[in-house]
């Protein structure tokens, strides 16, 4: 609620101030972060980026279905659900579906 009220939602996003837990503990400043990936994306990067991200995940789902990759599909579903409570969907080190999207985009077989 704090971030929605303070920054609002913009079409192309904006710079926001977040305080990591480590910085908060070492300086005494109150910890400020957004734990929901989708809320973070819409506030920080904007509505346009959120829509592009959602379309990419939707197309990835179709791609995985087309290639009968059940394990990949389950992984993507789980990671998208976890994105509701954690803010790491944009971190490639913790979210391998970013690489799956890159592979899908690079795949000439899928696109024709």
C-alpha cells in the first residue's frame, strides 16, 4: 500500500526507493521493499512492461505445451505463483524461466 500511495502506477514506470534488509539492519533505517513481483514491476517498470511480461509468460506456456515439456510448464506455473509472495521473477539467477523465454524467442522451429 505504501508504494502504491507514494509512487502510484505509471505507463512506463519510475525510479523508486527501496531499502534492503541488510542496509536497514546496519543503518537503522526502516526496511522498505515490495515482496510481490507484479506490484514491483507495475510500479517500477510500468504497465507496459507488466503487459509485455505477462504476454511473454503466456506465449511461453503455449511453447512448452507445443513441445510437450510438462516439467518446464510446471516450473513456470510454480514460479509465477511464487511471484505473488516474493520479488525475484526478474532475477535470472533465481528464475530460470527467463532463459526459457530467451530460448523460445531464439527458436526458429517455433516461429516458423
